[in-house]
C-alpha cells in the first residue's frame, strides 16, 4: 500500500507539473504577443513595450514560469491583466460556488444513478429494466445546455418552484437562497452524469448477479435480494467508485457550461469570461486550478479504491 | 460484419440515424426549404405550417432549414475530430508499443497524465490562444480523444501480446511484423472502432457546449449548438423552442454511442459464440459533459 501511495502521489505531482507546463507554454509561446493583445489594436509600439516590461513579459519564459509556480506555492497567483485585481482571492471566492455545485451534482447523480442502475439489472428480463435502460441511454446523450433549459422551462417558468437563474449577492450568508439557486444547476449536471453512472452500475450489477458467490449465497437459503445486497453490492460499489474519478472530472467541467446557463458566479463562468478577454494570467491559473482539482480527485478515488478493494490488498501483501 | 451490426436493433437504429444525418447533410448542400439565414421580421415565432415545417425563431428564420444546414456542421465536427483522434491515437499507440523501452515507459506515464485533462478545458486553453472556432473544437476533441484511444489501446495491446495465440505464433516462427498485422491490429480494431465512435459523440456534444459558450461556430455557420444558445435567451417566453436542436443533438449522440456498443457486440468473438446477452461489459458512453 505504501509503495502504491508513493507511486500514485508521484504520478499526481508529475501530472500537475505537466499540466502547468502545457498550460503555460500554450498560452505564452503560441499566441505571439500577450502585451499587444492587452494593449489593444490602437496602441503604439512604445506603449506595448512599456506594458511588456510592466507585466514582466520581457523576461525569459522560464523565469516567468518559475515566478508563476513559485507564487502558486505561496498562494499568490498574480494580478489580472485586464482589471488588475488579485487572482488568487477571486478564484477562492468563485470556488465557494463551484465546489458546492459539484458536490450537489455528484449527490444528485449518485442518488439517481446507483439505485436505478441496480434496479435495471435486477429487472433485466422485464419491461421495467428495458425502460430504465432506454431512458438512461437517451438522457446520457442530451447536451447539458438543453437539459438545463428543459429543467428551467419545467421547474422555473412553468411551475415557479425554483429560481431560473442567478445567485444571491451575499452568497452563503443567505444559505437558503444560495442552496435554492444551486438546486436546478445541480439537477442538470446530476441528471446527465447520473445516467452515465446508472449504465455503469447496471453493467456491474449484471456481472455480479451471476457470480458464483452470489449464486451460492442464494443456494444456501438467502433470497436473491438478500444475496445481492450482502454479497453482490460491495463489488458493484467498487466498480462505481472506479468510474467516479472520471465522472467527477465531468461534473467540474459540466459546471463551466451550467454556470453560464444559470448565471452562477463560479470558476467556470470566470474562465469563460477571461478567455473572451484573453486575460492570460487569470486563464492560466483558472485552468491549472480546475485541472488540479480533476487530478486530485482522480488521486483520491484511486487511493480509496485501492484501500477498499480486498483483491488488491492481497496482491500488495 | 455490417449484416451482424444491423441485425441488432441498437445497431440498426445507429446506422439509420447516422445514414440519415449524412444524407441530410449532403442534401443541405444543394437544397433547403428556405434560406436558413433569411430573417423575416413579419413571421417571428411562427407555428409549424407547410411553409415553415418546424415554425420560425425569434428572427423569423425557418427552423427546419436552419436545422438542415446545421447537419453539415455536425458531420464536419464529428468526422474531423474522428480523423484527428485516429491519427493521434495510432501514432501514440505505435510509439507506446513499438519503440525502445524507455520511450515506451515515458509514453505510458505521459498518457496516464494527459488522459486526465478534460476535453472542454483543452478546448478553452486553445480558445484562449486562437480564438473560438469550429477548428479549435475539432482539434481539441481530436487531441483528447486520441490520447484516450492510445491509453485504452495500451491495455488491449498488452493483453493480446501476452495471449496464447500470439505466443503460439511466435513459437512457430512468425516474425514481429507478422504478429503485428496478423494478430495485434485485427484484434485491437474493434476496440479502436468503439473508441472512435465515442470520440465522435464527444465531438458533437463539445460543439454544442462550446458554441453555446460562444466559442464554437461563428454566426455565419449554422450549428445546432449556436441554435441552442440563441434560443436560451427566450426561455422565459418560448420555453420549449429549444426542443428541435436539443433533440437532434441527443439523437446523433445516442446513435454514435449505440454504434460503439453494437460494433463491439458484433465483432467480439466471445459474444458471437457464447455469451450473447452482452453481460459483463462496461457500457460505452461519451466521456465529456458539454
């Protein structure tokens, strides 16, 4: 286990390094002159040169990269090229919307996907199982934007149960309204991701239903349901956990689109705005924070999976 | 193989929907019921009628014509991403399995790292550099799907290389290229096809997401994604108007991902001989939320 932990942690660090280099290099080397973009088309060459010096862009790329990473380790991500605001506090503040959104989306996806997936597998020979499978296939194919629009149309415009867009200005100081504002966005992501989780759960449960140990348990007197619950579901849970790493990445990225649709002040919407403004210092940090979250979640899921899976424990011993 | 593919309802559905899409895209090159871009301020939000099959939008544009013109963008994005993903995937797989040991292991670590980068973030990175366009969508989906293909293929190639029939072939004197073309390539091909159809499904979803964010198709190109973006503004007044482009995207994505499932079912010898139920398999599904 220790060896596995060290190896996996190394991979995480390498991943973060590669991510930071790719993001930095793509943003600095490819586009030509950042200072020119910031200064605009009306600027004189002298203004551009002054701006370049002011932004530290005249220094070698390696030095700029080390500045960025050094600052990152101290929690300082520099200043916006456009608004001159500090980047780190702004990202931290936006995460207070994006992280709860991702957590609520995950909860919605698990609550719908896992039980329905097991049900679809148990009912595999009946109409019910086929209907669940069909609906999951259809929902998994729906673009998140449209899913969100349908939910807004139903719950906000037609039924008036929930707010259609926006987030309270005071944020979590108004917990009730803040939570209500995140319900529809979380359901949007949760429905689409839940459909994917449903299909993985169904497939894992089907595999377990005919496994020898579950059949034996049924043969020695447990009902099929008891056998499945006690002896089948633990391994289904492990399979679902293994795909969660990828799905949580999907949740965070889905937040980019959903925050835009629901006008939520999260990191995703911030990224979309800053990409439009070509605010390079902000974009590089936002991308690294989002990618870092994805890599961290992948790391955590792998470690938990390893710790819970008795088969892998035996191999390690 | 084609016959086995359409023998399954899911395969038939996929082939019919995708065939129809390509035919409609070809038709749209020479004919649409109306000019998809002609605004008609006197006929905004018209109900479906013989002149406007699916009605008109906020600018009075004919929805049916715009949808039809949008098929071209969908086909272009899916095929373009598929081609790039294939090239990147094959090159990375070759580098990861045919080169010197240290290159192979370096590639393996790099793939482990790169596969974690979400497609949409790659697209945002490239958009920050090059501005939003369909080209950026195609390139970013192609790159990330290519990495995924190579990553998935690595395990499969290793499994095949260790299999008894390859050992037997080696023992009976078949050389490296013989094993490669007679055993590795044909046996890895179904997996490759499955991943490719998923890459194309991802591309269609990513186009919708990025066009929605304003970074995909420009206003001079008809696209289902930008249609969703346009209609979103009127969600309070015409909440159900986005059904056409939304359902069109969902139909194509479902067809592509079912095609992946069906190709696997039709080509996997374990399934065609014994276990026909398709159990013990992970479902295929698009890898992006966009």
